[in-house]
C-alpha cells in the first residue's frame, strides 16, 4: 500500500509541474501585457518602470525560473490589477464563498442522484425509471447558463421569490445551488443506475435472492455497497469542481467567489492571479484524484494487486 501511495504522489507532482509549466507559457503568449488592459496611453518611461518592477522586461525563461522559485516557497505572488493584494489573500477571502455554494450543490446532487439512480434501477423499464432517466438526460445536456437564466427569470422576475443577484443571505444561495446541483444529480443518477443494474446480475445477488434474503437487505448490504465504487471516483473528482466549476453561475448571479475573480483576472491579464488560482485548482483536483485512488485501493484490494503486478 505504501508503494502504491508513493507512486501516486509521484504522478501527482509530475502532472502539477506540467500543468503549471503549460499554463505559464500560454498566459505569457497572449499578445500585449497587463498594463495595456489597465491603462491606455501610458507614457513609455512609466510603462518601462512598471515592467521592470514586475520583471516583465526579463526573458521569458528568467521569468519562468523566478515563478517556480516563488511557487516552491509557497508564494503565489501579488495581483497586478490591485497592487499590494496577494493571491493567497484572494483565495482566503473568496474560497469560502465558492466552497459554500459548490459544497451544498455537490451534497444535494450526490445524495439525490444516488437515491434516484437506485430507484430507477429497481424500477427498471417502469414509468418511474423512464421519468428519472429523461430528467437526468436533460440535466446533463442543457447548458448551465441556460438553467441559470431560466431559474433567474422564473423565480426572480415572473415570480419574485428570491433575489436576482448578490450574496449575503440564505435566499441568495437557493438559485445558485439549485442551478449547480442539476449536473451532479443527473450524472450520479445515471452512473448509479448502470452500476446497480450491473451488480444485480452478479452471482452473489442471485444466491442471496435464492436463499430468501429480504429485498431491503439485498439493496442495502449487497447492491448499494458493491455498486458504490464508481461513485467514489466521481465524488472525489467532483470535490475539485467545488471551487473551479462555478465560473458561469458566479458570473450570472454576481457572487463574489473564486470563479468570478478568475474570469476577471483573465480579462484583465492579471498573470499572477491567473497562474496562482490555476495552481490552486489543479492542486485540489489532483489531490482529489489521489484520495480517490487510495480509497478505491482500500475498498477493493484487487486494484492494488493489479498495480503491483
């Protein structure tokens, strides 16, 4: 098990290094510089002073090495758009907002999706199964911005039950959370249904039914437990999307979260913020994948044996 974990951590570090490197050079390949998007007709002398201050007058290789040295010390730099404001301070201020909305959405979507998936599998080819699968298909195909716009119009304009935009009360959370939980709910319902149907045809399920084991016990102790493995992988990777998967929703509902701040940083060519937040998002994602691999190896020893062989 130790060898398995060490190998996964090694893969994680390699992936993080590759993503950071690619992102750095892609961001710096954008024509222009951060000053162009912030100030028009800036005197040449003043522009040169700012470029020298932030190191943009140096070769791209020197900037890259400097960035890696900062990253190794845990320093993500400071915003170019808002001088004196460090990237870590931005993360501390805005991550809780994104985490609250994304966490609630994932919790609701995961719970409801698992339940609906089991119901659909147990009621296979019945009307309840068809209704659940049609709704799940719609939930995975309709774009998030369409769902957000429909909810915003229906429940804030046609029927003004909730605030249109903003953040600060429980009412402000309802529409963003409802919008963001549609995707996870639909995905988990479809995956859980397929997994339960696959498990239901296994010999140990047929043996339990032949022995007269109650339907409730078969579902709880056999079907659910053995069908849950695919969802372990999904839930771990979905956790990474709590902070990075709400760009559109946060923009539409004017929520002060990391997603909205990330979009603003891209538009402003705020290199430090873009790179810093991308490192955070990538780190959370690959850490989630690492936890997923470890959990799967603990739940199913066959995975460890496959790796060792």
